[in-house]
C-alpha cells in the first residue's frame, strides 16, 4: 500500500530519528545561494549572489570559495568531479564562455556563447556552444548534433563512459530529452504523453532523469532506463515535479510542489521530513546526489535563501534504512489516518514559486529566448 510507506517516512523524523544531518553551505553575502552538483568525494559546486548583487560560481569543501575569471561580470558553476575541477560558465561583456576552474584558475574550452554544464572524473566536459550540444574530451571537442528536424541542443550531464544526457528541439518545434553515445549518436527518449521533455542527469548505468509534460500539460519528473520512460509522480498535493540528479544506486533528487524530494525504490519523499525537527530549514529544491547519498540544493534558512548539504545520518546506512522502510509492514488504520491528516496539512501551500525558480535554473545554460519554455 503506497500511502502506508509514505506515512512511515513522515513518522520517522517525528520520533526524533532524522535520516539526514544538514550543513549550511552558506552564501556569498547576497540574497540567494544554490548547491547544484556534488562529486563522489563530497566537493560541491554552485552559484550565489555576492554582496555586490552579482551571481558568482563557488566551490565548497568545508569552506565556501568564490570562483571567477578575468573580465567576468558574473559566473555559475554547474558540475564538479572528484578531483575538485569545476565546470561552469563565465559571463563577460563579450558573451558567455563555458570552461573549467582548476583551483581558482578558469580556462575556457569552447567558443563564445558557450555553456559548460557537467564534468566527469576523466575531465570530460559537456554543455552547449552556439546552440549545439558538445562533449569535450580533454581538448577534443565534438558537436553532438540535434534530434531529427531540430536546430538547437544542449548537453546537461555525462557519466564516466561518455554517455551524455540533454535535450534538443525537434521538427515539431518542441524539446525532447536525449541520450547520446559515441556508437549510437543521439536517441530521442520520448515524453510522458505531453509535448516536451528535458533530461538533466545520468548515472553510471546510463539511467536518465529529468522532467516531461504529461497529457495534461503538467511537468512530471521522469526516470528513463533502457526499458523506457516512467513518471516518478509528485509529492502529495502537488501538480508538478522535476528531477535533476541520480546516483549509481538509482536514488533521484529534485523538487515538487515547492519542496525538495528524494525518490528511492518507487517512493517520492519530501526531504523536509527527513531532517531534524527545528532545524530552521525549509528545503526548496535538491539538484545533486552522489554515490554516498550526500545531497545538495537550495532552501530557506531562517528566512534567507542558502545552499545546503545533506549527509546521511550514521553514514550511508541511513539510505539503506530509508529503502528498507519501503517494504516495511503497514501500520494500523488509526496511525495511518492520523499521519495522513498531518501530511495533508503539511502540503497545503502554493507551489508556483519553485516552479518558476526551477524553470529558470533548468535553462540557465540556454539562450534567453529558450528560457522558461518548460511546459
């Protein structure tokens, strides 16, 4: 019974046993900060407003380090590997330049009007340059093309074997998620019954997550495997969801209804129910998860927008406990009713703020004309 499993997850923090501890990654002195990616070594990449009101890329490994470059008006970091090399974009008066930070030194890897979105442990980088998805293998840049009939594409994530996920426009004028491999080229992943889909993350097995419109026009988080595409659903009371990150065990993070979620073993759970009560946090969106179960994203901390890091309590065994609860025995009817009523109250809120925020972040690497076209 699905609702029983969800209620069990909600009940655990109420009993004082959170699944995650939370660390304030902080800000750069401005009004907002987002943790966007985390490596398997625990290094975070993201972007934040600084005290001057400009957006700056940052890395975090125990302390927050701003990343910039000569002539940068603003910057953003989108991916990081286990060595701490960060992929992102510097915005100058001449335009956007995708590249990498090795330490605090930035090196451009593509032509102007380019965006670097992810990097793997081999140092390979993916992104988009002048409207074309690319993969850069240590200085050898390959354009990935588009889906049939399309004229624009962008790559958002890659794994260690060089499989790439992203999205492209099609002959119909809509965006579709794709998987690209060196052997098969670009493959259309389809939709959940709607017109458009957007791939944002890929794991070591080639499983892909993102979002797609359904037949009603709402965005739904999806998981694509080699058997096809499936909806991950939404949090209770929400009408839309978006998935951004997936790790090697298939755990997925994203946001739904204005709340960050973790999806595992077929169950989507609000991350706010898995952190200590009274922490001062409301977790708005989760964007990255690594193979040890650490999660990064953005949330509201004591009324301010901060980047966060979640660490599984008692090490990685916490996620094993989380997964085990999916198949735990169902509680009695009275307990279910009490928790369902509490859950209903918890989710009565407006989700529009984070729908707009996530749409903006999803298209940070797109030309201005392509932003906000989700749905």
